[in-house]
C-alpha cells in the first residue's frame, strides 16, 4: 500500500495563525507499510498569488525541513501539501490534505497603531483598578476576512460586538518585555458585520506592573501604565484592507473588576458592569480620553508555542464544614487555575473564595502561600442566576473555602478550571504498581501547573518565577510528556536576553529583584547550565538544530565564563553555589547545606556543559569549536578526578549526589574506579534504608547512575521506597503533585515549618525520565527518536509496564509483561524511524518501523 502523509505542521505548530517567520520550516508524519523508508519528498504551496510546486528532493528527512518556496509576506496565508516516495517507489503517495499557515505582522513598519492607556492620573504606589478601553467603527464594504493583532502592557482580553475574542488566558504572557513583547493573531471574521461595530478590551496589571516577587514583592517593574496595542485588519471582497488600530480616538472607563492581581486574586462587583460596553450603539460619552504610550514595534514578536488556556475542569469530590464552621471544598487534585461559580442572591451580597494546597487542623492552611492572598471576591448584581470566573489571576490549590454562599448545592455549582500552556500531550506511562502510576500522575500534574507561559518553580505562593535550574533538570521529562518545544524555545530567548555581558545566566528568567540572596545576579552551577543543556535536550527530543543555532552564543557565553572563573586549575571553586539544593539533610533555614561539596557539583557541571557545547558545535558544523570545547571538557574532567576522586574510586564527598554526578557525567579516570564508585553508591543507598539522599542536583541522575553501575535492583529499591525521604512518601501522604521538599508534609500530617514549602514543584519529578527510558524502555538514540532504543529493565517486582510517546515521526510504544517466567514485549516503531531492541539476556537486534512482538525466557 502507498504511504499516507499527514497534514504538515510548521515550526512544531499545527496550522498556525500569525506565525512570525516568512519561511517557516515544515514537518510531516507518514503512515506506511512496516519497514517503509522515505526516499524523497515534494512540497506544494498555494497562496492567493497562485500555486508553487517544488522539485522532488532526495531526502529521508521529514522534520523541520526548509521552506523552499518564496518567503511569505506579512499577513499572508498559504496552504501546504506534501507527497513522498519510498525507497524504490515508482510513483509518489497522494498529496497530504492541505495545511494552512498564516504569517503575522513581520515588519516593524506593519504596525501603524499606537499603544494607548487611560489618560487619567493614577497613584503608582497603590493597587490600581483595571480599565476598559473601547471604540466604535463602521464597516462600509462587504467583509472577506478579518484579523486582529493585539498585545498589551499588562494582560488583555478583547471583545468585538459583545463577544469575547479567542479563548486564551493571561495573554500576552510574560517575556522580557523591554526586549520581547509577544502579540497574538485572531481570526475575527465571524465577529464583524456590515455597518456599525465596536471593539473593546479589558486590561489588567499582570506581570507588567502588578506586584510580583519575594517578601512583599515589587510593583511597576516594567512600567506604571497598562496599555493596549491592537490592529484590526479587515479585508474586503475587493481585496482592499481597512485598518482599525488603537489611537487617541479610543475611550476609557472602569468595569466591574475592582482589583486583579496574580498573587492577591480578583475582586469583581457585578453591579458595576456597563451593559453593552463592547457593542455598537453604546453611549460612551461619559468615558475618559486615552493617551499614547511608547512601544518600539521592533520588539514585538509572534508566539512560538500555544497560549495558556483552560484545558480541564474538575468537580468537587467533597464539600463539608470545618471545625471552625467554614465551608470547604476538596477537588481531589492539586491544580492550577481558578473557580467558576454559579450563584443566586441579593444585589450587593459577596461570595469570597480562598484557595490553598493543603489543610492543617481541619482548616484551609495558607501559611505556605506567604504573601499570596489567593482570594477572589464576587459581588452579585442580584439579577437571577449569575455565573462568574476571574479573568486575570490564577491560583495553585486543591482546597477552597467559600463564605457568603447564597446559591444552591455547591457541589453542582462550583467547578475548578485548570489552566496552563496548551501544549500537545505526547507521553504516557503505566505499570503494574499503582503507587508508581500515581507518582507519574503527580509529575504530570506538576508540569501542567508550572508550565503557565513560562516554566515556573511553584504556582501558588508569592514567587512563580522561571527558575533556570528547575527546568534544566526537568526538561527531559517535560519534553516526553508534552510538546513543549515552542514554549521553551521562546523562553530560552528570554534567557539569552537576560544573560549578562560576561555570560552569567540568572537564577530565574525573566529577572526581577530578589533581595540580597538572589540580587545581584551571580553565576551558579546547575541553574546557569540551562543555557547549554536545555537547548541540547530540545534538539535531542525534537530533532531541531535550529534551537541549538539560536542559543549557541548564549551557551558559548556561559561555558566561556566558567573557563575564566576556573582558570588554569579547571576547578570551579571559591564562589557562591546552591550546590545540591534541598538535600534532605539540609536544615529548613539553609537548603544549600548539602552532604555534597557544592564546588564538586559546580566542577562536574562545568565538564558536562563543556562536553555538550562541543556536541552542539558538531551539529552546527563548527569543527574548531567542537575540538576546543571537547578538549576543555576532558581537562575539567581530569581536574575533577584529581581533586574529588581517590584512587580507589571513593570520593571526597562520600554522598549519593557526588557519585551520581561523576558516574553519569563520566568523570572517572578509569573503569575500575568507576565500578568501585558504582558499588559505593549502591552501598550508600542501602545504608540509608533505600531513602533518597539527593537534592536538585543529584536526584535527576541518581537512578541513571545506579543503572549504569549495574545496580538496577538498588535503583528500583530507591524508586519504590515509601519512608521519607522518597518519591513514594508523598504518594502515601496523599500528595497529587510533586513537592518542593521531600518532607513538605511531615509524617504526622503537619506542614513543614520552613518558609519555603511548596506542594507543586516539578524538579524532583525528573525521575520520570528514567521511568520512561528504563522502566518502560523507550529512549532516543538519535535526535527526535529517529532511531529508538527499546531497552526495558524490569525490576522492583513489577510484572508489567507500558510507555508511549508521540515522537516527531509518529507514535512509538513499548509494552512488556512478565508471565510464567518469561517476558513478552510488544513494540511499535513509527514510520521513518528504526529501533535497537535490547531485551534482558538477549543480543541487541535492529528493527524497522512497524509492529514487533518478542518473547524471552527470564533466568532467575
């Protein structure tokens, strides 16, 4: 049978509207007979100007292939189809169904509108009320299509003729606003009509001028005025275009939102709603004028990934009255989002919603939120049934407390709506151990809750920052579970924008003031290495060398800085380091006090990043750099071994993290010392009762280190231990997300007294990557899973496991089961890829695409 080509995608996005590239790279997936291999492809591009069909291109590649047609112009739509030939095929496949791509405004000169803000005076030192902006306009010719291009200083939602535009939330998101402000494109053809129309926008502080940060936080970090920048392009049936943009003809007023803060929550008085405010015919004669705000159009960028959206809804699993008489709701899952309520009551009555992750003493426990109030208030208009959800805030919570409720059954009239960046789900895992499955679910939910436009560290307290170390260690897990390529490639550009001229990478991006501990910015291992290691992870998982190219100068700047700091010794000593942050033996007041020397951690990471920079240079065709950084990495490894490894393989820091880093980063001078170190690591795990002895630096690598050392039983013992500290301890305590501390909740059910205690913090969930690769047995051998390693390593009493991943080439899966002394494995390999299958006790075998079944006898 001939191959079938799926509709193409563009820069990892399906049918993007408003893409920021004139020549977006194209990808496609193919279904074909087992073993089929693409030999060539052909692309056809249709625009309003006509159809272009390229030459047959001899290539087996189908991921991010170059755009060969003429570059697109601003706001130009194209439909793309692909057909392919397999090896020896005389005729091609059918053309794929057309897939649409449309550019945004590609040139600064395309922006003719002026950003506007209310002209009234405001006190920048207090919480300011979110404004409304509007204007009416007339459409005097038939409409063929319409696009709205919009962004804001702050957050926005737009309405046209009384109807909300789009379903995204918290747009335009959080970037390094001075360098990069994202805009979104919407198809609003169906919103318009002939004759009178109106457009309106709600604005809120968001990250732009709202209070964010530690110990009371900071306001007005990017400016003290919210503003809207919008251009509505109406294309008529004769091809002419009418542009309605923000300018000083717009007007401003207040709406029903009295306060909106990412930390505090939202206060809404339905009595203040001006009915019809975004519809034609509304009397805005009493509204205030607006004034222009400067915004350099050269800083406006199109999105590279999907926006934040509501992706799920959860109903209460329990509603009850607390010992203090409070009405509490349990949604059964720690989540990130907000509540939608439907209520009846008298005008002026107020429903108060408070949120928290945990209970203590039977009451909502908000101390871990620190300065985040996480409280929403809704005042009723009194006009019958009223449904309300906040617009410009989110909370991290499992429990809610409701006061002032006058409606009907809470369980039927309150729903938790889950919000995060709306990435495509690409990874699944399941095993015969229910606790392990719950652990994996916890990892998944922590990723969902912390991938809210940027990769944050926690979604509930007065922080929610893009910590570089957290995502550096979690990126392999993240890129298996979801297609986060666009979101993270965008954020990495902000990392480069915030990187200091000397190469220092901040602790978190975007940068905000952080008090004496985090300000001024200092270089730190694990965290700064995100500049090198995370682009490599994205290339490894998505086969996208473009990400490496875009971040190369940033990565090089970081490694060159480390070279200067280490000097001729090649040891990164003598500077402040977080080291193995949150080692379980560290006291609550000082998470840096780990068992492993922080400078050992720093030097190990120096060698690892230098090696990956050499690999990056090789991919990008930079042989001189490849040689330089490979030589550097070996020199650092030699210096590390001389300083931190005794001749017998025992390390100066006789701790789990020290051995794990040195084994995984291949820092031992010979095989004998590495083998002895592996045995010592397993001894340390057993001596510790199979409990975790690692923090942020060691946890992501300790399971792999044991596996490399041939101590797979110890790795499973560590994974399946239930006593604190362990991964399954939180599961046993009822945790539904990954915790920041191994003991965020103490064994007696009380909450860790440390100031820094979060119940939704994905970093320690990096073990899921090992679960996917080793327990499930699915790993990339070549970038993008072009070649797959199928190598399940059963253990821990598991009788089955399955893992599935939507690779850039299609679905790959492994299912294995132990029964009657034998192991059976069912393997699916996507078209366009191959696999190396290595089952216990068997010689490795190469297979092509398709369905494969294996059975082996296990030797006890």
